[in-house]
């Protein structure tokens, strides 16, 4: 009996947790925290559009999921304008300080990981405030002060810690203890971590946000606040200056546009690798009848894993900040190239490690992937046909573990997204080449993949996620689940995933991938390893005039509709 009960429990644990679907007639916001989704809906109800809602939700999530993102970080926002059918992408990724140099993390010939992950040197110039304000200025309808109201409220009045944040706090507790403001905010008086259900208040952050709401981005990038940010970073060994903050500018970029069956896929260009690798994987799979294989069939998963390996091999070799290096996207995404890569995929087994990647180039090196705790994504659609996919991050949980004085601003550790040394892996096990080497004012390569799918000039899906390199695979899989396997958004987001980033040569599978499928994948030649919670995706879908939102159960968010 006991064995049977244990087996039944094991089977239950293998089932994916369901995503809570939300439905709405007027609009939808999917964030990885229910209060952030509600902040977005509040803007729609006050006459705002999808851009107002997305900006409100991202400011709010920076307060209620402060380990993931916030005004000390940066990100990307992709906007599809319902009226014109135009799409625009805003890059508010952090930049390396002007005093940064190629080997700044190298000591005695070796990259020192701790320097790029903790403390002052890890901090890149934040872009969040400038970027969100610019997106709002160009395409929003409501004033900055209005869209920041919910974030300020949550910071000032407090909110109950959700289980995901409680886990982050518990894991980071030793680092949080080292910073007085982080300790006061996230730990109890006796130094133990705050738990789920405890109230967190951030009065210092509330005052900072109010200042920005009143005076706009100059409140952050000039004057007393900029001085405090620079001084705090320098006091912890960093090189970021007031002038770096003054010089920071977000950049409008032309989105990448590709097709998948009858749909158009609009996504983020470099300095994210996310959109390029996603389109490359879709291009490689373009002529396969995926629906005939079935979503969890070993044949489909092998084919998908091989397409991922080729995409990630090219990521390692070619991708970097397009203002500094040429990323050969036209060649990589050309149908002739993706078809040639597809021909090289063997349906009977894997290739030699060095044989992955487009034949226009190859990459090297690697190690185990880490589950990313940082980063947050918001997907929004409104009744006017606008769609927004916005991803922000402080990189790993609580960024550099450094607060800028008494401002409550948690600063990012985005410098770790550069290749500290070509071929040496970052925290996600990702390697890069010269293309992603450090240079003054350069943007580090990202995996963030805000993506919008349209059909007949109507946005039908907005998606994206968090999880470092897992963002790319998870977003791709959600798209395939919806476009090829006809799943609704909630099922597509909750479905078990796989991930292969070429280096290391490991195929990660979630617990929901059955043992027999894993064995079949191993027979193809994959080194199969189980990994939990592979990426966190927020998706909003429009179908028959109704909006469906799904927040990934892996992080416990909740979409909100209106
Ligand atoms: N910091 C994670 C990323 O941008 O990919």
C-alpha cells in the first residue's frame, strides 16, 4: 500500500502545476506578481493604454519582487501599435561605466567571478528609469506620476511577501545581512529571513520613487540621487560616476521580424540574443510538421534540442552590442542558413560538440547552467490592439547586493553578462567571444526575449520571461505550444520544458518530462539532467476578441484581466 501511495505521490509531483488563466474583454496584464498585474489593469481602467499598463506593472514588480528587477536595473520593451501595425523596440539595457576595461575582472590572468557578481565593480549604469519614462513619453497616455502611483503605494504601505520572494530572501540571507538597508528591509530584527506572509515596507524606496514621479528621470540621473548612487558604488570598489549616469540614454531599435506559419513573430534585436536565437530556432523547425510529432514526443524534443544547440552555439560566437560589433543576423536568420542547419540535424542522434552552429562560425567552452532568480517580464494587450512585451532585470537575485545609500535602490550586477574573458562562462554557464567583451559604455549581451506575435496585422500573443538563457528556450516553447500544438496560454505556459544551451553539453528537462521520454532522449546521445522551474513566462493571448492571460506557476504570479 505504502509503495502504491508513494508512486501515486511521485506521479502527482511530476504533473506540471496549472497556471491560473485570467480572461478579459477590455485588456489583460500578465506579470509575475498579482499586485503588479493589478497595477497594470488599474491604468487600463483609468483610461491608459497597454504602454501605460506595462510601465505601471514593471515599476510595481520592482517593488513587490525586488530581487528580480527595479529602478537599479535595466531592460527592453517591445511595443506593437494596433492602429498602424508598426512595432518598435526600446533598449534601456545598462551600460558599462566609462572607466570599464576589457580585463577589469581579470586578476593574475584569470577572471574572478565574485568581482563581476557582488559589490561595486559589478554595477553597470542603470537604464530602467530613463527607459520606462521614454516609452511612456512616446507611446503612453498617462503622466509618469500616475503610472508610478501603485509602485509608490506598495513601497510605502507594504505588501505581504509571496513564497517566491521568501525563497529568494532565505537563499540570499547571508549577503543581505552585509548591507544595513537590505537587512532592515528583508530580514527580521533577529537576522532571520522574512517569511511568506510577512509584511515588507520600503519607505526609502517609496521616497525615491515619489521624487522620480515628481521630477522625472533627471531626479535619478542628476543631482543628489546620482551622487549617492555613484558614491555608494565607489565606496564598494566600483567605478561608476555621476557623469556615467548623466550620459545614460535609452536607444530605440528596429525589432526583428520573422514568420512562423501564417503568423509574424516580432522580437528583440541585439544587444539581446533572445530574439535572434528564438527566430533561428523557429527558422530551423520551419518545414517540420511539429503537430504530427506531438509536444512531448522524443522525436520533437530531440529536434528542438538540436535546434537550440545550433542557436546557442551561434549566440556564443557572434552576439554582442550592435553599437560596437557587427552581429551577422541577416546571415544567421536567412532561410538558406536555417535550412542548411536543419539539414545537418541528424534525427538518429546528436553531433560532435564542435559541429553545432551555423557554418559561418563555431564557438568554444562551457559549464553547468544556473537557475536565474532575477529578471521579470510583463505582457500586456489592450482593446485598441496595442501589445507590449517588457522584460526588466537587476541580473541575479538582488543584483550586486548593494543599495545606493539611503535611496532604497538595489543596484544591478549586469557587468556579469559580459564575457569577463572570452570563453570563460558567466553565472549562467554562458560563454561569449570577443563580440561580448567589456568596453566603456557598451551594453552587455542579454537573453531577454520580449516577443509579440501577429496575424493579419493583429497582435495575437505577447510573451517573454525570466531565467537567464532559459528565457530563450522557455519563450520559444510557449510560442510553439500555442502556434503549433494549439494549446491555450495557461496550458502552454505550465507545460514541462526542455533546455539545451549547447555549452555545457547537457539537455535539461523538467520533472514533468516522463522517464521513458528521458531514456529515449538519452538514446539519441543527449546527456539528460533534471532541472526544476526552467524559466518563468508571462503570456497574453487574444482569441476571438477575448484576452487570455497566463502567469507562470513556477514563480506564482497571477494575470489580471479587465
Ligand atoms: N541578466 C540576464 C539577461 O539579460 O539575460
